[in-house]
C-alpha cells in the first residue's frame, strides 16, 4: 500500500502540472513570428492600450501601427501612473479583462505586477538592443526616457532669465520669478522625479525640504494635472513650468507652441513608462504584435517623430528636429533615481509636496 507521504508528493506534482496547463496552452497558441502573429491578430481585429503619456501623440503612434498592420484597430486610453495599476488590479479582481497592453509611468507598479504574475512573459525580438536598465526580465520594457525640464514661453521669459533658470534648479528662487510659474502635485513618474531628487538624502544640504518650501513661497499656480499647467504656459497665462519633461514639450513645440526648455544639472533622466502585455489580454496576438512593433527600430523612430522623447534602443539615431536647434542643449549631468527609495517614499513625498504647497497659500 502506498503511504500518505508518497500520495501527498504526487498530488503536489499533479497540482503543479494542472497549474501549468493554461500557460502551456498559451505558449502553443501564440505564434512566434510577426507574420504569424499578424495573421492571428487580424482575426482578433483590435487591441486596447492603457498608456500613460500624452493622449494625442500616443494616438498618432497607434495610427502608425494601424497603417503598418491594416485590420487591427488600437483603442487608446490615457491612465497615468499608479492610477493605471489600481484600475488594472480592480479589473483583475473582478475578472473583467479589458486591456491588452499596459504602459505604466511608475516602475514599482510594473515590478509588482510582474512579481505577482499579472504580466505575460514576452521577449521582444530586439530585446538585446535595450540595456538592462530599460527592461524588466523579459516581461516589460521602457522604450523612451523621461527627463525633467523647465519649459518656458519665449514671449514671456527674457534671454537673461533663461540663463538664470538654466544655471541651477535654485534659479527659480530669484525674486523676479515670484508668481510667474506653474507647478503640479499630480502623482505620476515625471511629476515625482524631481521631488525624488530634491529629497535625496545625499542632496539634503543642497535642496531638501527647505528648498521645496522656498519654491512654494514663490507663489506658483498649482495644477492637479501636469499637462494643464503646460497648456496654460503655452497660452501665456504663466511664464514657465517648474517642471514637466522634454517629450511633451517637444510634442507641443513641433505643433507650433511658443515654447523652449532648459534642463538644469543634475537632470532626472530615466526609463519612466514601462510597457508590457497583460497576462489576461483579450487579444493576445494583437497585443504581442504591438509590443514587438513598439520595441522595433521602426517603432523607435515613430515614437521620436510623434512624441519627441529620446529612444532607449541602441543603434537608433536621434532624428528629432529639436536636436538640430541652436538653443537646444543635451543633458550635462544625469540624475538616476533610486527605485527602491522611490517605491517606499513615492506617496509620502508627493503628499508632503502637496502639503508644502497648501501651507504656502
């Protein structure tokens, strides 16, 4: 007679095999070439992309994919940062799966989704052309960098004032700038990166909480949506933003907005928005085809042209128009976020920033 321990071991192994069956079935069902993916994706006909960047340029990116692969419609929804993680998890818990591609501007959220098994393991063909800092295992990739910038209206800020703002992040404390700029307390990756740097324990003597209080004492206009603040600068209601990021500034500039930007040193610069295929994608073939295209050389060029951020893919030249402008200057010194501290301090730091702004009113 078989003893209980023997039966228990075999029961455990059997349960493990059963648990693997859905994954094995998916592995067999999903084609491994773009041509075969496209054939299967055309039968699905569409995909849903939750993205965290500005909606208009990301729709332009999606349109290029649709031109490349006729018969597949991309529905684009903008849900920023942690809010996207929260919405996705609500859908997972309710077992109502809508999204195919996640694009989250909060690396810790993507790390959590991968660790908890909610993201498909999908290695894009160009995997090796992305440095390890721009990929999470073979699950998620950052296809562009985000770097914080002070964006100013050329009709409102003088060349002398531009030099002051460019010289240091502390330039904003010049008395002449009081009441002239916009800030945001929105919880998003690009919104937090400079706060993360200012509150870095290694920089507490240079910046720290005292610096944030001095910025708030300059009486900036406060916006809960960072892009609204930028639009108000473009309209001339404020002279500059402290701060947004280069990608969206470039997009607006290409559209004819009267803006330019400077990036004081050190400049927060990092892979911000992480894209991955949902494990529960209703359109798994279309999702994987879109992921492959997004992280191809063609996709990298499209992203540069339509959005304006620098690509993270090696071997792709910077073809952006702005790079040829005489006023445009590359980053001199980069600040790399500490994502362990980011994960633990994000909400606390952003709540602190909101309180500092509120107390200064």
